[in-house]
C-alpha cells in the first residue's frame, strides 16, 4: 500500500525541528499500525500532483491554516482533484482542512463557526459505528484546532460522529472517502505550543480551556488504526 499525502500547509519554523512537517506527523502516526506502509508527498500549495492518479493507492489531505472557501488557485485545483478521486472511487482521507475541503468540493458547505475556536482535546461521539471501527467505546477523544466547520454535508455523506460543538466531526462517503475534523496526528505537546502561539487570536477563555483539556488522553493512535482498517478494507 502506498499513500499519497497532499500537503496543504507548512509547520511554523520554530516548531518544525521538534515535530517535523505535517506529512511527517501522519507518517509517525500510521507507522505504529503499519510499518510497511509507503508514502509519497505532494505539496499542493505549490501545484504538485502525481503524474498518474494511480501512482499511489490512496490519498490523504492534511490540515491547513487556510480556509476552504478562500479564492486561492491551489484550493480550487485541489477541489477538482477531490472530485476526480470521488469519480474514480479512489480511497481518500481528510483531516481538519481536508475534512472541510472534501465536504465543500462534493456539495456540502464549510464556514466560520459562530461558536468560535475549537482547541485542545474534544470528545466526538459515534452515533453510527462503521466496520472499520474497533467496536469499542463510541466516544473519541481527539485533539482539535479549528475555527471553520462543516455546516452542511454532501448528500452522499454519512455523518458518523459529532459533538454539541461540532455536529459533523466524522464523515464517510461510500467505501472510499473518510474524513475527520480532528487531528489524530497531533501530540499534546504540539497542541500546547500551538495554543501558546495563537493565544491572542484564540482569546483567553478558549486558550485556558484548551490548555486545561490537554490533561486528558488523546486517542490519535486509535484513529490511526481505524485509518489503516479503512484503507485495507
């Protein structure tokens, strides 16, 4: 299995030496479940795409500081690529920005949430338990960092999990697309540093709640195993 990671942002320079770039975070996460998984990275902000869509077996869209509704050429091009992947029923994963972009590209809607920033450790509850799930606890504790939310999902999508803060947190389309609002690739230390950097933007109340939540246990590895179950199904 070879996974194509569509990189949509860069880690801040001061955090990169410790945590690497976003593709590095996903590779570290997924290696726990499958050390033999191969990767190719495409920087879609720079217009990098595979010469042949089938040169990898599946794709993953990372998070980004950009918003999917921004009028940027690379975002428009990525949406068209997502539509082509969907037409071909190619396996596709999306996280945070990737989750929102898939929804937007396929007929849903993403917008800035009136609820403000979602930061720290959140709990998303599964109301439908799919076959790739471990069939255990329906509550998922996952690190998040977002202002935008999917407010309407595509007609073809099933909402599998959500919360009072984020209703459409995990979505699936057919057997080929799976998206999460959360960041399973983040570790608590990275979230803490990101919170500190964004403290003024986030606001003191959300910042304090986010930092306090990090005492909980993030289940990123659980999501990593689900992702592999989904890819190999």
